[in-house]
């Protein structure tokens, strides 16, 4: 009888500040690294210091090259400049060979379902039993961005649960995994259009929509803000959970996309960018009806100014 050897893996481990873990995960999940995991790797590992958590990805041993490691190091080194956040300087990065176990799936043991209001997010393999009154999202948490762990994602999901009444046309600018667009569809939106410049986002978003039986309501595209050309005033809800500097640069485009009676939710804004982002939103002719703050993250919710 023959046996198949289990593949060997190299763990990419970063000790990251809480609140930035998902961004760090998105940063290291490049090249052959497609799966990410959060939290302590094992019970034998010392717990992360207060204010930090472990972020991990995995490289198949056969794809572990000096070039791949250099790309990951360089991507992490660039984070402080691209975000303006000093906390992301000199992150602790390690490459650790792992025992011959199927680490491509073993990380799933540490992923736990979570709840945002009446929305219950579970993995396809989860044995959790949702409540009869729950909205259920089935999320394959293999991608980095939009896993639902980040404070901005959960805040936007809660805004959708609070505000979507049914029948809305929803735009998701910088849609990532599609989690917000799919949430909107599950809440009763009539249609969803999401775009993201990351070419990996489109197939993941479409799969998420299909797994939750809302594929007919959702359209995701690999594109930037040029995709809004010719859609002036078309959207009842405009979402943007993206870098705050992009919100500032495209506040006018987001305003133009919003219908006169619609509302918006802009997030992804850390505290130190809140003042200029708020000022830019108002200067674009929008009004802010509420500002939800979760930790260091601000989410602006409002409508066209009057």
C-alpha cells in the first residue's frame, strides 16, 4: 500500500498591532501565500503581548524562494509610508518551517463564527447552529481582506443591518472580498455592484455571493473609480471601506454616484486621519449624520447635503 506524503509548509508569522491585523494579512498574502490565519499558532506558543496579535500565512515549501521572502519583507517595510502609521514600523517577521501536516487546512481549526447583530457569519464546515431568526452568511475565510474580523468591516455590516430597508441599489467601492455587498444583498438590497483594483477580489466575491445564494443580485468587477463613469446618481447606498486618503481623493466621485435620496457609509479611517477625512466629505457636498467610532477606527454615515 502506498501513502501520499503530506506537503511541507513554511509559516510566515508577523506580530502585528491589533486593529491593523487584517491589513498586515492582506500585505503578506502575496505570491504563493493565499491563506491567512489569526491568533496564537499553538498552545505551546507564548501569547502575544497586549495590543498585538499573530498574523500568519503559509508558503508551500517548494515555492519558498529568496525572491518570495524579499517581496514579503519589502511589502511590510512599505506599510508605514503607505498608511502613515508609525505602529507598523519594524514589524516582527519570521519564516518558520512547519512539520509535515496539511497546514493549508489545519488553520481552519482556529477560525470561529462571529455575530454582527442578527447576522451570523459561519464557515462552510462549521457545526454551529444559527438561531431561527438569524441572517446567515457562509464565509470561506481563506482570503485576507474582508474576513469580517476588522473593526471597520463589522461597523459597516452593522450600518447595513440598521439601515437597509429592502429594494436598494448598492455600490461598494473597494469591495475586497465582497463581504459588505453580500451583507447588503442578504439584508434585502435589490442589486449590488462592487469594484476593486485587486484582481484576486473578483473571483472571491463572486464565490461568496454564490455560496450565499445572492449571485443574481451581485456584480463584482476588477476596476477602479473609472467604472463609475455614466452612473451619476444611480445608487441608493454608497459604501467605501477603503484607505482614508482614497476617500479624500474620490469624495466627489462617491457623492456623484449617490442618488439624491440615498445614504453613504465611508470607513477605513484611523483616528489620526479623521479630521481631514471629515472635512473633505463635508466639502464634497455631503452631510454626516452619524460618526461611529470603534477603537481607533471612524465610520462616517450620511447623505447628500441640503
